[in-house]
C-alpha cells in the first residue's frame, strides 16, 4: 500500500476515505515544524497539506514523494520551481470556496464600513448610556463604488453580489477579463492608481506572489479616499500591515477588514490596538460545507494523482500538469 501523510487535523471521515486507498500517517495535532514535516515525509508517496511550506529541502528529504495536495486555492506555500525540478505534482482546491469566500469578503467590508465590531466591543464594555445622532457614523455601501483588485473566480463572485447593492464596480487585474464577464458584472477595468482613488470600498482578492508583495503600502494608501475601506481576504503580505496601521491611526482611510496577515498567526501587535479595523483569523472559506468540499477535493486530487480511485491518473486540479507521468527526480 502506498503511504501518505495528512499534515493537519481534518474531517475524520475524509481520513477514513483516504484509508481505503493508502496507509495514512495523520498529524492530528499541532502544526509540524519544517524538520518534523521533512522527517514524516521521508517514506511517503503523497501528502495532504493546508498552507504548510513545501520547498526544495522538504522534497529532497522525501525521495518517494510524487504529489502534495494543498487544501486551499492559494498555493504560495509551495515552491513550484522546486516541484517542477523534482517532478512532484502540486494540486489545489479552486472553485468550491468561491461563494463562501465572496460572502465573507462582503461581511468584512460591511463590518468595516458600518463599524460593526468596533461598536459591539464598545457595547460589551458597558459604554452604552443613550442614543446619539453621531455614534459610530460609518460610510454607505449601497450605491457606492466597489474596487476589486484581483478579478479571478472569487473576485467575480464578490463583484456579482454588488448588483443588489446598486454599486459601481471597477477592477484591476494582471490581465483584463473577457468582455462578456465585464458586461455581466458591469465592471470597468481601471489602473490600480485609478481604482485606489475612486473606490469607496477596496477589496483584495489576488494571489500572493513576489510581484503582489505589498500591492498596498503607504503610497497606495495615500491614494485612497479618507472615507474608504480596505478589505484583504487574499493573503498576508499583499498589504504592508505596518503601513496600514499608520494609515488607520491617522484616519488616512476610514477602516479596514482583514482576514489574513503578514506572518500569521503572529500578526503585527499594533493591529490589535487600532479600533477601526475588523480582524478575523483566516476564516473566509470557513463554512461547514465549503471546508468539507475543500478537504474532499484535496483527497480526490491525492487519490487520483497516486493512480487510485475513479479518476486514477487524472487529478482534477493539477497546478503543474506538465510533470504528470514523469519519473521523480
Ligand atoms: C484555506 C485559503 O483554508 O484556500 C485558500 O487559499 O486561504 C483558505 O481557504 C487556508 O489557506 C488553509 O489552507
């Protein structure tokens, strides 16, 4: 029987599914260190990860490893150049999380704009004595301008929801999306600078790469309207969190909603001291149905890539399909 490592706690019934095909080593505990991950992978043919870094040294320590299935759409934790050199397949879990993640983008954006968590903390702290005409005044979402940076599948799901809010949608992306999609979403392609200057609510939904590092820093925050909000449901590192803290403190922008952070789960401690930011612990895809779908899709990829199950040899979501069928190096 082929051997696999499941590097994280996941739904036990998905482990049971994997056990039908493989000898499963399941880390149902704390996050594995790089050394521990390499050690546990030494005799494995495949692995299921969720954000765990896998690079050249991990692959070198795992000579039998042929596939790593990430339970995430983002795969910046994989060094794909190293995967390609070693002929190891990487897979991800796109699409199944689009709607839940877009819903959450709206939740954060609206909570930031309407000061939902800030006012709740104030209420819980016992400060509410009377109604005031100017308590927690925020910015409108209905009828405002939404700026989406990263118009992929999740960005499109997010923009589609803007119709019901009668919003103008502007977007920026590495490449312009098809005209038919622009028409359907009533979305206008603009430069990043133009978007930052015009949007009332900026939402980041782009993948993290070396090119997208600090897409939003001090210079970009300075272009935004003082009444605007910034929401990041993409990846930590896309925003310069220290620059954001400064902008929020100075009311350079009105508010922010963050689900992801530089260095998470160890976020910049200054963020915790800023009232006009909504902070959540990387849960945009966290609905019962979506996390189950992601876990099962990661398992489907692993099973198929290791030549088992109904799709043997044809994993549904290969990131580097060019290595399929090539011998491990
Ligand atoms: C994952 C995510 O839950 O899919 C992604 O890229 O950010 C989340 O949905 C998280 O990355 C853990 O793997």
